[in-house]
C-alpha cells in the first residue's frame, strides 16, 4: 500500500516539476525523479534512459528524435543535451528542436526562430550579372568569408551576430572600379522567443539588429550611419519531424535615409528529412524596396542582402530568388550545408547566382 502511494506521489511531483520547468531542480534536491527514469508521457529525461523509456534512439545518440525530447519532457531535453557555459552566463542550445535545420537563403536577415548557442562559419561565392541597374557594366564575382554567432542568454533571449567577415571583389566593368576587397560591416542584436511548443513543434520569435558602419569603404560597406533590421520569424514541425517549414518577415531601415535605401523582405524555408542525417531543402526570398536614398545616385540596384548602396531610384523594385540545397547533420550539435541560389524575377538586382557553404557548431 505504502509503495503504491509513494509511486503515485512521485509521478504527481514529477509531472508538476516538468510542467513548471523545475525538473532538474527536483533531481538536484535528491528526489531522484529524473535519474535514469521516465516521465508520465514516456519521454527520456536523462542520458542513457532510452532503454527504459522506449525511445528508439535516445537523447544521447540522436537529440533530434522528436519522439524522445518533445512529448512534454522539455526540462530533461534541455538539461541532458547541454550544460550552461561560463558559470551559467550562457545557456545551452534548446535541443528540443534538434530535428530542425537552419535556413540558408538571405543568411544575414533570415533568422532561425530557435534559441541557439552556436558559431556558424559561412563562405559565399556570388556571381554578378554582366549588366546591372541602369545598364551599368559589371560581371565577375564577389566572395565573402564570415562567422556568425548566437548566444542564448536565457531560455528565450539570445544575442545574435549575423554579419561580419571579409569581402573579396573580383568584379568587371564599371562595378570593378567601385568595389574592392575589404572588411564587411558588423551587424548584431537581440532575438526573443515568444512562442515555444515542443509538443506541436511550433516556434515564433521577434528581434532586431543594428549594422555598425565600420566596414571598409572600398568594399562598399561603410555607408551612412548604419542600418536597423526588425524581424519576426517562425517555424513548424510537420509529419513527425520529417518536414519542417520556416518563414520570416523583416524591415531594413537606414539611420540616414539620404544615403541608403529602405526595404522589406519575406523569406521562406522548407526541408525534407530523407535519412537520419541528410535533409533536402528549398527556399524562396522576396525583396521589395520601399524607399531610395534621397541624396543618392540613380544606380537602379541596391545590393540585395550584403550591401545597401546609395541608390536613389530603387523604390518599387522587386526581387525574388530561390535556393536549393542540402544539409548533413551527423549529430545534434553539428550541421553542414550547401545551397545554390538564383533569381526568379526578370529584375536581378546584383545576383546572377550564388553558391553558399556553411558549417554550424552548437553548444
């Protein structure tokens, strides 16, 4: 009788602890509720518990099994796949959404809605049309080597660094006389997760960044007094974690609208998980320029995502691009991506095509 009452009491306390996010605290207090056991929904709560809980792969071997981490056991998932860094000043990545992969298109402005602690080296080879804007001779390529970072400050608030690195300009024609090698401007800000439902796989976050005008003028980066970017981004798990979609809307606002343009963008991502480690993806981004630089030059192009040129005549321009690619995810903390992007609209701005390679290392 006492054993039955004790078991029911343990289950009740465990359910309350997990529902309130106090599961790890209950375990640390010596209750033993999360030590190698399961919660009432049969989820894994600690490393190595897959045999007891019925998880096919377990949080320890494959953190991105939605059936393991995402049926009401958030506290176990958050604690079992990562520890706080720097004495708790930095929180670990939210591993309850490890079945997702990050978007690649419009990588400066299309923000992943998850709370992440990561570094993300990116290499881009960008081909430019032979003629851009008002029949300006161009052609050639631009390369960028960058390192993004994201740091989870709390379980919902993140510090994000989305633009930096070095630009190599190998362009032709008139553009070749204007664009040279140099440092990219630095853009950083904050992201806050408003909605996080690990059971349904639903995410929604908002945030903003500021681009510091500290890049190289030779690389057409140090223009005006910087730029603000406000965004909203969301994601949804579908078909038991085999399909995922993300969508983000953003608004780029220059601090000095006399020398830089204003625009909005809508970026979308869809991926299909074809094996435990391989994802196929396709993405579409739409750009619409709402204002030109009032004291700018009639260039006819603004620079897509890497630049914000001093163009006076771009208001009303629309650019739509698509990317196709794949992601390889050997474990819950590592992700490699390859994508090829091309314009769908007759108006190309400054993109003929783009090849992007990236790696993500999460903590």
